[in-house]
C-alpha cells in the first residue's frame, strides 16, 4: 500500500498537461503537408547512434568528410497528417520506427512565446528541433505541446520526429487489441504563438446551479492577473483576478432563460476569455448531467441513451486513421440517421474536431482511454502513470465540450485487485479535473471474472470497480461469441446490484455486406439483424437505460482472419467500410425511433 501510494500521489496542479487553451483561436502556423521519411526497421539510429545515421542532426555529407548514410533532401515524402500504413502501400503492415523530417519558416519573433503542438502521434514520439531534442511523448491519441521559445532560428528551421508505433507489455493499448495499429503523425502539427503571459487553461460549465469558470494563466505575470469570461447573448461577464498560483475561479448564477444544450437543441454560446492581454474565443454549451438512482438525467430529465460505437476510421476501401472534419461529419450523419443521441468514441480519444462536431450536431459523447483487455500491465507504475497522463490529456482537451457526457476509463478489463487499484487512480484524477461528467467503464461480460454466474443464465454486474463509477456498463455478445443462438439471448437475465444506471456498452455480430441467406447463417446480414432484434428486445426488461451497439462501420483489424468474411476487417459494422447499410441498420433505426422522446 505504502509503496503504491508513493508511486502515485494524487494528480497535482503542476501535473496537469499544458495544452494551450483554445488553440484553434491562436495565431499559428501549420506544419502539415509533405514530410520526408526514413524507415529504420532495426532501430539502429536510436539504439546505436553515430554521425552516419543521426537523422535528427540533418547534416549533409561534407566533401572529403566522413560518410553520411542518409540524405533527407532525396528521401520520399508523405502527406501529414497521415498514417504510413495507408499513405505508403509498402508500409501497410509495418510496425516500427520511422523518422520524419520537415523544414519550415518560423514567422518573425513577435516577442511572445512559441510552442510546437502535436494533436496526436501514434505511438511513441521523440522530437528534435534544429538538432536538439525538445521532448518525448507516449500514447497515440492525445495531444501534446512543447515550448520552443528561444529555440527557433529566424527563417528556416528543421523538425525531426522518431515515431515508433510498436506496442509492448507496458504500453496502452497493450499487446492485443481489436483494431489496426495505424502508425505515424496521424493528426495535425502546429507552431503556436502566445503572449508571454497567457491563458493556459479554462474550464467553463454549469455546475451545482452556477456557471463556473476555472482559469489558469501561465507566465511571469500570471499572479494577480485580471481575468474575465464574457458569454455573448446572455449579457453575462464574470470577472476576477488570479491568485498567486495563476488560477482564478469565477462564478455566477445563470441568467433566467439560459438556453441549455441538448441533443434536441444543441445551443452553443460565443464566449470570450481574457487573461491580461490574451483574449481567446470559444463556443460553449451549458447543460447538466446526473446519475440519479438508476436513471441518467440530461438537463434534469431522464433519458434512454441511444448510442452507437465507432472507431476513428473514415469510410472507404482502405480504412486509414486520419479523420478530416468532412469525413467525421459523414460518419456522424450516419449515427444521426440511425436516430442516435450518443456516440461512443471507441476505444481512445478521437480527434478534437470530431468532438466539436458532436457539440454542433447534438450528439452526446462517450470518450475513453485505451486501457483495453487483460494484457495491460496493471502492476506497472509506469503504465499507471501513462494511463493517468492520457486521461488528463483527454479531459483537459475536451472538458469544455457540452457533448461530452461520459469519461470511460477502460474496456473489458479483468477484475483483479491490481487492475481495480490502477483504475481507481485514474477515476480519482478525472474527478479532480472534471466533477461534472459521468464516470464509466465498459465492464467485462466473462463468467470467470465475476460477470455472470455459471449455469444460471444470470449476468450480474458485480465488478469491484462499479462503486467507483457513476454508470455501470457491460459489453456482451450473446448470440455471437457465446454458446447461445440469438433467440436464446433472452434466456439470460442481466442484473445490476448497484443502485446506479446500467448501460449495455456493446453487443453485435459480424455480417459481410451483401451476404444474404437464412437468418441462422452466420455472417449474413440476416443473422446480424436477428442479433439486434433479440438483444434490443431485452434491454428494457432488464433495466438498461442506454445502449451503444458495436459498431457503426466495419473497421480494419489484424485479428479478424476469416479470409472470406473478414479479410482483416471487423465486420460488425451496421454499414460496410464503404458505407453501404446492412439490414441491422434498419432494425436499430426502428428501435431508436420508438425510443426517441
Ligand atoms: C469487444 C471489444 C471491441 C471488439 C468487439 C468484437 O468486446 O470491446 O473492441 O472489437 O468486442 O468485435 O469482438
């Protein structure tokens, strides 16, 4: 116990990630575009560095000098953001280190501060600026920022990354997971400018009947700084001063007639944040969330959550990891066409613009960190620190989005003590960073981990983590993986001994689009639709207050081997990878139409 405590003190203010509040509204230069790349399959340059292969130094061969075995100017180029698996067909199955190189012009120094900002790099990144290492980051789905004030040259600069997408026993996700491990600089890269003292963080929300803003300034003038938050249309401006720690909490009673954000009417307000000379704008919605007894309440009203899960993979023959806003919109419009009011962004934080789109479209969001399955090193202090860092990056990036309703800390994890202790740390951190969201996890359905009592057809949610959560959720695949046929699913009773709302966070079945036949035939659209009919029918009986079937779209996965039906795609999509709707799409649409309030 004592050792564990020493390894994991509660998240302290200094440990909150530096993410540059409202980055989209700051002066910034894109570093997207063509980057040169060099494959280092044996990881020689990093493990055994020497001048011949110090890619980060970008030193050209000198006439008569020692040999240099690379030349960035003639290396192939790749469009960034990009995953190398789809950008370069010869790298479709490559896992390992790749170096990326880009020259860029730094804008003239305006006297403020500058940051290199990465929206996501999968998985492990080492970054050099002009030959000097400026930082490292682990984790493929969350943003990170390094300050480079004073490190840029006037005019041309060089940034080099080593990106290694290999997973290992202590990474997150760990060794086994059901999606393609797309490697690369998968989201945008920016050079961002801020004033010397700037608003590093702001969190504005409706909490306990008040509009509350937590602000944090960073820089030499951060203490005693005038700060304000003005909400357009409400005639409301909160003002105050930061304390010695650069932080301020402002609050006010919400004005009468405040229009709340809801899936039915996703009202967003234009908000202006000021911290000294730093003035930033964002669009923010206000709403309340509550788990009361066994109900989930949005704006004080109980609702049945009509969800769907999706991976971050656009429609198309290839898959791929880069998700542009139009591609995200196309997928989210399919979720809307199903009648969904929630998307489960599985199994890792999706790109920020997707969450912003959910704010606009009126889709609640379930956002998750990739603590996935039982291979995770739950005993490792390093892995715990990584999970906590990921959770903090996820929450700090998205806690101003009204759409975000659920923070999920895990998916289908075992129930032993080490895992539960591990997840409790993450839950505690998230509650500290955001007391307004519902904490959840997709819990296991396996009999041997306490989900179900063998023989009784009685699945009990008795996970030891349940008391720490606001909403208990279970994944279950009766009619697909289990011994029962879809119609026998109703012989199983799901029960929840906790006085908490219960959701079914997954169910589903593989179907190859266009494969038709008797419903008893696996892989047909009919079979999948049958699983949906039978499962949806028992939700209300057993007290579920929400569901997010698996999954909106077929997605690539190296562990789906059936050469005819899968071909390295998970085929549980309601639409095929190219966007054709399968029969079960209509089954779910009809069910949700009956549920819409
Ligand atoms: C699950 C996992 C999900 C898989 C799915 C499947 O339980 O949570 O990531 O893709 O089952 O298709 O087996």
